[in-house]
């Protein structure tokens, strides 16, 4: 009886990343210089051979995956007609030299076969190059479109981002790269290669703004992240801004890179440093005449790519290269590499809740150029993983994120893949002089871009000439920022060239800026620069427009923009909302509620300002979706208690609003959110007679179920009362809250209005398909999201899990969010193993993915004034089980739109969740009813419209009173 061999269990994934980069070395007025040879050699020894590898794999139906990082400067060289034509000339000369070598070596049997192989190889490369008409980019695009490779981008000129002074400069490098990628590949990039893997906090926010889903980082970025990642280096870590960081694996990379232990040092491989361009003609004039036409025009020696010796040993003795033996070693080394990958995956698979991913990243030029056999090794690794059915599989980062959208969240350590995992290579005694010049240039570029944002005629300069000049200035600055120049100065190779390139680009930059300032652009000079440095045709100088404009009035726009803003806002009422948190600062539900309400009001034509606190990486002032957001820094010591910190915040808010008002700004209505902003609201109301509205999102009395034991609790309660007393109107989110606020603060009920929290319902096209990892597809996912605090009742949900698992063994609880109870909850859930997972903080995109993975969403609160997370679940068509308490109980009808469990009751909660999981059709029916309810009652646009009526009444009444007083 024939028995089929069981397929091995998948234990892990392997991602091979090849970082392909060269600085912009076009040199349009020089035919053959050493820097162009860098490109020609890389094309001949790396890029075309890699295309040949992929051709062979595809022909043999090998399902491989490789991730390529191709920098914009290299794409510019690939696509430049001059470089394409000059490469053809170079390749023809190389073929000519290889043919001559067969004649020269006809009496040397040890070397003649090698000369013949080179001749045949170069002809094959020529054939491959011409088969695509020199369009190498199109060939890479074809393999990406067919799903074999994933191409990511990098900073425009490979500038080392952590050493740039301004956020605008970092943004310009990233946005230019994204636009250039889209021009070449017809889509936006999902991934990003940080130049030199250089990371510092805030870069992830800019990547997020650019639409980047993931990037690669050095292992130390993750190893020393905070908090320490549960999955260590074998899964991506989500940054606070929602971008996935894939750490490079030092163990697997060492097998290739190490100068002592790495495969390229094997004695059977070809010796890089023995090239006929250096060997011939040392003592023989005839040989010199022979090799001279294939060197540089000024007869400088250079590699030709024809080498006849193997490494042999570390001494002077060398023996002829034997290609057959070398290829045999690539097979052995590929098998060894894959075996070690398997051991790594085996180990981590036992400890992780998912298949680990091992990311090995290398400079692409290592393969074929430095390590001649390296491209064959890559091919053999791909074939070994495919044909031998190992328990590890190749994958791209994008595919891994689709399979495992859930990840830990943490703050990455500042790092690079350079010496000592720091910026040392790019900032030391040999190159530190460049940064004062680069930083000055950044600031000058920002100044000019901000000044000429609207491209109005500047003296004698037309808008067209001004735009061209600003764009070229941006190009010159970016080219000066290339990390290659500082790297070369550190390595002490072609230092004079690196210094000259830095100075030349900065000189051209300043020349252009001076011409703009003088309103006299030399268009012939500009045209010459555009011809010489012609990369990035879609560059936009506007990327440098200041995000932190300087002004006599702190934290609001520059004088010019300030005047524009006054003009924009002077004819209509201005509403100022005060809230201690606002995106991207998301500590609790208040941030999202204020965010949604302010944008809904702005969408209806209201002028809305939000006064909030600063958040690292976010601009101090911006107009975001028509809402003017002012983020104020708050001075405090690191150990200041939150309650005392709010006093400092109120001082900052008051000071800012006074300056705004006294410099001509208009404030028609104040809308204060919760007790934290009481002092500022009261002060501005009293000083300027401005009507005040207060929204009470929750009360200290309710959070503590009426037991105000501590002085802190009583102080907060007193501030809440004071805010409701000072306010002309008090808004709450539910009937339950209206009764509570009226009772505990002794307010007349006609002073209180109910405005439920709402939600922006996503369109059907924007809803994300279920993308939970494959092992979890078989699971039943229970999802909780919110602050990890006692009143949210998460401990009740964890206690309910054993009862749920007894009925639904495949149940799994995902807890998203952070808070003071996190450690206690982790300890409480430890005995349940991987049945309970904590994701930490999640951003909006990740939140949507988690909702889509859920089978039931649970809100087990002990106290809940409203419960916006219930609306979020309903908006994603997910069935809900919530506590029958507070405003939460008012949202749904029990048994129709979802289930209400007894608050704090483990058995009740467990039973209702189990019912949802065991009867999915009934659960889906409830979810559909809940969605209809949501459409009818909980859309922010409707809520904002009703609230505007109260706003108008207050501002109208105040205007009438003021007019009467003036009489």
C-alpha cells in the first residue's frame, strides 16, 4: 500500500532582502570615470545576473520570494538614456576584451577555459540587457507584478535621516522617494528601507503620513525597544504611529557577511582583488599597451571584471579559479544556510504564538560583485527551500503582515546597522564638518519654500522660473545629503571625490538660493544644472514648507499665514475646544470623541480650533481636515502627578488663548471637555465674556461608584462641579449621564443636553477583509479594546475565559490597549497561555484590522457613561456583548442588536459570549440590526448639526447682550 509522505509542518518564514543602491553618478559631460564604473560593474556583476537568476527560477516554476530595496538614485541611473547607452559601450568593450583574452591565453590551459567562460557570460548579459531594451526597471516591475518579488523604496538620495536637523528635510527625502517609486512601478510602495537602517523617533510618523506600512531596522532597534517585545527579533514590532518595523536577524546575516566565518571567504571562491586591470602590464610594456584601452581615459587602473584566481589562502600564494568547484560550494553553503534557518525557526516556533520570520538583509552588490558566486548561492537557496520541502518558507514582508496583522507595539531604540549600531560612521572627526553646512542649507530651503509656497510672481521671476529654481535647489540639497559622501570619508577611499561632491552640490544650492533672493535667476545656469542633475522629475519643493513656522505669537502660524488665517476666520464664529488629548495623542476615548466632533463641525462649515497638548513628532500647529489644531508644550518635571500637571497645562492654554485674543484673534465660543481644562475655560470665559459649553464625558463619582475616599478624588469631583457651574450649557452622552450629572452636581436638568457619541461609518469599500493569521482562522476571536483600568471590567472578562473555553475550546481573547492594570491582567491571564493575547497600543489602521478579525466584541464595563467602542464594533458589522450599565446599556436592545450581560457577573458574561460564538448566524443577524441602529442614531454629521443649533443660540444671545452693554 502506497503511503503519501506527510507534508512537514511549517515552522517559520524567511525573508531575503537585497538593498540595491548607488549614489547619483551620472556625470553627463564625462564618458568614462571611476564613479560610472561603479554603476557598470554593479550592472554587469549584480543586477543583470540577479535578473538571470529570477529568469531561471521562473522557467523552472520555483515559487521564490525576494525583497528588493531599490533606491531612487539607482532607479534614476537605470532609466537614464545616457547611462543606458554608455553601458552598452562599456559592455561591448568588455566583450571585446574577453575575446582578446582567449587569444592571449591560448597556450595557457589553466586560464583559457575561464577566458572562454567570461566571453560567453558577457554575451549572455548583453543578450539579456537588449531583450528588455535596457529597461531593467521594467523587468523588476514584471517580477513584482507576478508576485515573485516585493520592491521597497528608500530615501531619495539615501540621506542618513537621523542626522538631518529638520523634519521637513526628512519628509522631503521620503515623499520624493514615494512619488518616484509610483512613477516607475505604477503603485505606491508598501515598504521602506531606512538608509543605513538609521532610525530615530519621529521617522515612523513621517513614513505613516507617506502611506508606508513597514520598514527595516537594525536588530538593536527592537532588542532595546520599550517595552521589550514579546516576540524578540522574530516578528515585526508596531511603532506607536502604526508602522511595522522588521528587525534584521544578526545570526543568519553573519553566516554571509562575516569576514572570518562568512561563505564569501571560502578558498574555492573567486578572488576579488586579482583583476587583469591591475595585474597586467606591471613589468611588461606590451601588456600595458594591451590592457590600457580598457582602463580609464587617463590610464588609471580599474577592475575589468576578468579575474583568474581563487582565494586559495590568506597569503600571497594563489591558484587558478575553478568554477565547477566554486558552484559545488554554493550548493553546500546554501544547504548549510537553510539548515541553520530551520534550526532557528524550530526553536522560536516552540516559544512564539505564530510562525517566526527571519529577515536577512544584505547590500545587493555583495552578490556577484564582491562575492562572484553569490547570485548562484541565492538561486540555490531559493531552490533548496522550494524543492526540499523544508519547514521554512520564503515570504515577503507584505505577505507576512497580511497573515499576521496583530503585533506588539513599542518604541524603537535609536540605531543603525553601521559601526557600533550607531551614527558613528556618518558622524566622526573625518566628516563632521559637513553637517553645519547641510543643516544651514536645510533651514534656508525651508525658509524659501515657505515664503514662496503659493508661487506668486517674485519680482522679475515668473511662477514657472521660480518653481524650477526651487525644485532644482531641493535636488542639489538632497544630493549633498547622500550618506555615501560621509561613508566614503569614514572609509578613507575616494575621499577627495566625496568632499568635492558635497561642496559642489551645496555650492549650486546656495547659488540658486541667492539668485531667488536677488530676484535674478540665470536661466542658462539653471538649465545646465537641470541637465546635469536631472533625477526626480516629480520633485516638489513644497515638501520643505515649514511645519513649525516662526511667529511673534508662539505656536501659531508665521506672520503672513497668521494674517491669512485672521482673514479666513473673521467673518464667521470661531469655536475653541479645550481638550488635554487629541490625535496623535490617544490615551482614552476623549481624544477620539473630540477629534470626530471637531471634524464633523468643520465639515458643516464651522470654524473650529482645538487647543490641546504637544505630542512628540506632531506639529505644534496645523490645519488638519479643516480643523485648526494648536498643540502646546507643557513644562513639568518627570515625576509630576497628572493632577498637578493639568494645572501647568491650564496655564499654558490660558496664556496661549490670551495671546491669540490680544493679537486680533476671534473667540466666539469655548467648548471644554472634562475637568482637566476647567481653570483655562473659567479664566477665558470671565476675562472676555465668552459663552462656555462643557462636555462631561465621565465623572469621578461614577468611576468610583460614589465612593470618593481620597483627597485627589474629591479634588477632581470639585473641578467637575466647578466646570458644570461655570458652563452656560452642559453636554452629556446618555440619559444615564444626564441623571448622574444633574443629581451629583445639583444642576437643573434643562441646563443639560444629551448628545451621544457618534462614529464615522466606514464605506463598504474601505472595510478590511479578514486577514488574521492562518492558525487563528480556526479560532474564535473575542476582542476587547480600551483602557486597561478597573472600571472597564477586563478582569471580569479574563475570569470568564475558562468557562468560555469549556464550551468553545477554540476561543481566543485579544486585549488591545494599555493602562495601569496591564501587568496585573497579564499575571491574571498567564495560566491561559496563548488563549489570551495583549496587543498593547494600536493605531486606527491596526484597530480596524483587529475589529475585522473578531467574531465577537466585548465591552464588560462596570461603569460606562457611553461606550464608543460599541459603536466601532457595530460599524464593522461585528456582534457585541456589553454590560447592562450606564449609557452603554442604552445603545442596543438586548437580544435584538446584541447581548447585555449583568455588570461584574462572570457567569452572565461567559454565557452571552458563548452564545454568540456557538450561533454565528444569530450573531450576524444581531450585528446587521446594530448596524442599522448605528446609521439612524449615531453618525457624527447628525450630532454635529444638532449641536450647532445650541452653539448658534449661545453666540446669538451673547451678541445681543454685548450689543446692549455697548449702548
